[in-house]
């Protein structure tokens, strides 16, 4: 180990000099992450060691991309019990796919879509919404401090338009309806990308809408008959 570097429990290797630099991120992991990492090393990584090495030796080839919300309760890797290398994931507030806009500005979700479809050749894209979505609620309720002038207010502005079109008798029903309507909108927006539209038309790419009920741990999918829970065997 080079001089001046120390290695302590919970510290990031080689970054200890950052202690002297004001404003640098903390180097000690929060205890729950530190504990989780240790469980990963002795549990999942130990079990999947060969698979990780195999995946590191070549390019990733995930069969599926998931567009999910950033919500801590709706993690696609957990819901689909995914193994390393299985899902290519982009997450943002409310799992939103923008319309195709090649305006040379930076578009995070569009860049991820482009990479997944054109570079990785995924065979399916799942848009995964979920219940009790804070992003959707921000659009419906315009709760302070998440006003229209904040980042999130601007981000969910298109959902506000969707909410205006949805009729519901009670708040819970309205939120669920808008959460699902937002997934449908994102699916429609996916087809504005020419290289997605052509692959869907050619049968090489499948677009799937899904919505996760956090309380029940239940996944619903959008089909020809509307939204239905996925049947369990
Ligand atoms: Zn959400």
C-alpha cells in the first residue's frame, strides 16, 4: 500500500487524503450500507462469484431494460429477483420516458435508451410505475415545497396534464389511475424514438407496462384488457 494511505473498516481505499479537502464527500459508509456490503460480499457475491467474473470478461448482454422510479420501495432488481447482468436500469422520478428530442441537450433517460437499444440490443423495455409514487403525487397535489418552480415541479409537469384528464372519485383511486396513465404515456413516448419504433414494428423489441403495488408486493401489467395483476402459479 502506498505511503500515506490507510485502510480502515468502512473507509474507501486510497481516498483518505480527501479528509483534508473541505467539501469532499464522507468516506465512511453509513452503517446500513457498510453492513449490506459485507452481506453482499459473503452472501450474494460469494454465490455469484463465477457469474461476476464471466460478466467482467466480456461485454454486458442484458436481455431487458427497465425504466423505473427512483423510489426506494420499487427497486426492479428486487421485484424481478434479478441476477447481475440481467437488467439494464434507468431510474428517475416517476419512471418517466421523455419524447424523442434530438436537440443536442443532455437527456439522461434518452441516452440510456439509446445505449440499451442500439449498443446492447435489449429485446424488451419495461416501464415500471408503482403505487404511492411521490413524483405522481407532487404532480397531482402540487405540495409545497415541490412547486412548479422547483426541479421536480418542472419534471412532473407532463403528468399534471395527464391528471387533468383522469376522472376518479377518491384520492387513492386518482393517484393509482394517474400512476398507470403515466406508464402508458411513457410507453407511447418510447415509440417516438425512431430506432425503438422500427424495432417494435419488426418484432425485435417488446414494450411492456407494469405497475407495482408496494403494500401487497404485487405486480400488475398492461395488456389488451387493461391493467391486470400478474397471475402467480
Ligand atoms: Zn415513484
